[in-house]
């Protein structure tokens, strides 16, 4: 029955998902032009709340855990596993009080209603994976921004999505660049659990009744720590939380 419901309800969900992106794109533009950053951010927060909870159309059970562990008054570097494009809304909504920005490939900065506009105008770092110098400059700019404003930067150090949900090796370079530019930041391991099971074959059909859990693990103060060791520790913590073997 779940398989049948997945086939039947995926088009309904995708219609709602697409409609939200198209409706909120002009809302973002208007908010930014009339009120600047904060009204536009409020629109983005509402959009991502709706994007997450519209998954209840597919019978998803959605839980946010551990957000009470987040410190106040310090910039955050959110280090997360990466399963699919639906990883973004829970970060935007869950960390909304911390104004999360993203380290994202530059291709996402154009052509996608609402999402591309938010990446371009919300302070995120759009990097060219083929241009190491440009990537470092962009990530450093983002790090300085979160340091100044006590905001959050979100990075997926696997580099690419894991379609199976099996966590890939974390690369430390992006985290190192952020820490150099934001020396007072604290590392926040963030676990995305369920998004890969929701979309095992891509966008059609999606799996009906998938439990989705988004968990903040205890933050780690990076002061005096080797970045490679720190990155490995975060990777292993996320793997343990997901019940995956730690090498």
C-alpha cells in the first residue's frame, strides 16, 4: 500500500513544492526591494517551513532534535551529512534564529525559483569547484560575515550527495577556511536522517511514510584543535548517530 501511495501522492507533493517556489520568488524580490534583508529572510523562513511540512502529504513524520544545545552569541559552523536537495529546508528553518548561510556550488545560484535568489542575496558562498582560489575567497568572505554578525554557515564536507545515505569522507578544506575567517565560531555537527530513504529513486516515486529526523549533536569548540582531526571527529559522530560503521 505504501508503494502505491508513493506513486499517487508524489505528483501532488511535487506540485505543492513547485508552487511554493514560484509563489515565494516574487515575494522575496518585493520584500528585499521594499524592506531589505530582514523582511526577505522572514519570507525565506516561511517558505522553508512550508517546504518541510508539505512532506506530510507523503505521510512523513518530521522531528527536530537537539536545538536547545545551540549556544547564543557565537557564530556557528554547521557541519552536516548530505543526502539530497531536501537537506536545505530543515537547516534554514531549524537554524532560523542564527541566519544560516550556505557553501554551495555556483550552478545553484541561477535558474531555480526562490532558491537561487536566496543564495545570491542571502549572503551564501557560491563556489566554483574547478577554481580553488575563487572557492577560498568566497568561503573566507562568508566566514568574515558570520564572525561579524554572529550568524551561521552551513557546509556539506562530503562535497557531493550520498544517494544511499552512507556518509562519505569529510573534506576539511572548507571548514578550515571558515575557521580562519571566523575564529570565534563553534562547530555544530548536524545529522540528516531519512532524506535518502525518502528519495531512493530520485523525485519519482518518493517513499510514503518516511520518518525524517534532523538532529543537532553537542557543539564542539575548535579552539586549539587540528582541523583534520576535528573534521574526522564530526564525521565519526554523525556516522555513529546514523548507526553506520566508523572506520
